[in-house]
C-alpha cells in the first residue's frame, strides 16, 4: 500500500529518531526526500555536522575517500574508482530534533504545559501524563526492556505507562511489556497533520485497558478469578464478567483489605491508580450503556462494594456472588 506524504514524513521521523544521529541525504530515496522536505517545513530536523575530510564513493558506494581541491573544484579520491567531482548534496545530513518530537507528542496528548519532561536514561524520557497514566518515550523498545526496573519501579514508579517507540527494525515479541505497560508504535498511533501531530484514536486509552486473554477464569478468590480479571455473579445472565486492568486492580485492593473499610485514597493508592474514587474506573459512557461488556463491571461494583458515603469508606462484601 502506497503511503501518503504525511505517513512518509512520520515514518522518516521515526527512523531518524531511532538512529539518534544525522542521516545523509544521499542515502534517502525519492519518497524519503519528499518526506524530508516536509520535516524541514515542520522544523523537525536540524542540519548535521558537515564532514569536509572524506566522502562515500558515488560509484561503488563501498569506500570513503579523502576530499581534495583541484583545478576542477572539490574532488573525492576513491581507492578503487579513482577521483570524481564531489556532489555537495552527498555531504548534507539531517538529524531529528528530539525536543521537537517531545513537544509535538505532548501537544497531541494534551499534556499540561506546566508538566515537566524528565530523561530517565539515555534515549528514554518521561514526557507527562495521558489519561492519568505516565507517558514514556524511547528510541527503541529494547531500551525499555533493558532499563525496565528503573523506568517502572525506580524512585518514581510508572506503573501501567503508555510506552511510545518507533516500530522495531527487527522482529520482536508481540507484547514485550504485557502486564507492565501499553506499547504504542509511533508511526501507527500518531499522524502529522499540517505542522502538528495528532493521536489517531483518542478513545484507545479505554480500549487498551482491556486485557488480551478472553478465556474466563474460574472463581478462586471468592467470586474473583485467580488474577482478579474475571468476576462471577449469581444473578448476572451474561456469564463471567470481564474486568479492565484498572477495575482488576481496584477489586484486588479491596479484596486484600476486605477485613476493614478503607478510604477511597487508601484503596486507589493500593491499586496504584490516580483516580480519586473506585467508582471512577467503573463508570459507563453514554455510548456504551446497555452493553453487557461495560455494564457487567459496574453491576459487580454495585453488588460487591459497600460504600459509607458520609465517611467516605469502602469495603468488599460477597452478597450476590457465585461462590
């Protein structure tokens, strides 16, 4: 499938971001040259340092030869092909400006201007919060895997982050961050529109919360499956109820502290979520009302959680559950 100019531009930007160093114009094909022109207009790239000492042979492309001046102008001496005139375009190179990409991604995700950007390790940044979850930008997915302990469990834990990287250049596991973070490919999730980046599917945050395994887990912890991803209710006619990751963590926190009513702040902190109240992750959007996939978790919450509204306390109860 032929890519549009905007798609070519974001693909080239992703490739240059992976490299982190300057790319020579002479190594780009025609479509990439057009994409480079687009990136220049967007002020996404800056010129690389010009090498005035040697250049790649324009004929064999195998060797670099010294540049020298003759009566015919600047020449290159290839060890195999001999001397030939230097093409100034072959010496021009461009580097993607990391700050430009960070700035555009923050804009696409509506990250507040006052939120700071932090470099976690070389090639990996925390660029803010989207849907109350940390956003981690990295040049390559292997950097995230290599430094995962520091990124997700360091002095500032980043549980359930959005991780944005370019598509890997080599084959990688389908879900290298499964259970830890949601992985987005830069080229697939974002598009260049004019001089701005845009998130292609703003509602994918809710979709990404859905776990991948759709095989119902049997009741293990009371009405909950062993991993708390499923809940069984006696009077729910649609079968086991599938929970999102956030809902799973709320019920797990309630189960672990079921012996005593706890405040919403305590429960949400134990669940590792930034929402103010447990109910926040069970709300059903108007467009999803009547859909058992979304109504099921809300029904489970209403049946299994006792709320002392005046005191702001929450406690798990097991009435109405399949045991």
